[in-house]
C-alpha cells in the first residue's frame, strides 16, 4: 500500500484511488515418489500470470480557505428629527409621539408611518389591526 499527496482535496480527507489486487503466480515442481510417498520436490519454473497491483490512497493536502470576514453592519437608520424611533417596531422608523397612524389610513395622527412595519414588542399605537405581527400593511 502506498499514499500520495492530493493537492485537490482538503487536509484530513483520504480516498483509495487505486484498488489493490493480488497477483497470480504459477509454480511448476518435479515431484519424486517412492512407493506412493513423496520423497523429493524440486522447483522447475515459476511464471507470473498476473502482476499484483499496489493499493494507492490519496491524502488531501489543500488547506481550507480562511473564513470570510463578517459583513460590515448596516448603518443605523437616522431617527426622525423629533424624538427618535419607537423600539417596539422595526422595518421603518415609527416616531415616538402621542399617537401614530399608518400613512394613507383613516387615522388623525399627529404622527404617521409608511409601512409595513414589524411589531417586535408591544403594539402601543395599534398599527397591527389583524394581529399577524405586521403593521401598516
């Protein structure tokens, strides 16, 4: 059995690339018998009918690529000028106000948000009327 370096496979991997096989050898003997009992055996010839095949195992030597650096974080969304964004919602900045309604809806404000927005805390402005976790759909 032999091993070979495989630069196309990762370190720590192995694979049998050539399966080993036994060979076949024919031996011819001259046998001398006396009263039916073997008294002498002499090798006359040997011939290899099939040569043996050595098993070959490939051993990976390629180093894995280093992990990709983490993607830079997206810059935080700019809060509205008056008071910041309510942390109970994501997807759009829901202003902190006495009342917030969905833009284009029937609410009377004083503040509005263009949806959709995800409700991640308490739906204090009742923007998610159907309770599916998404407001201003």
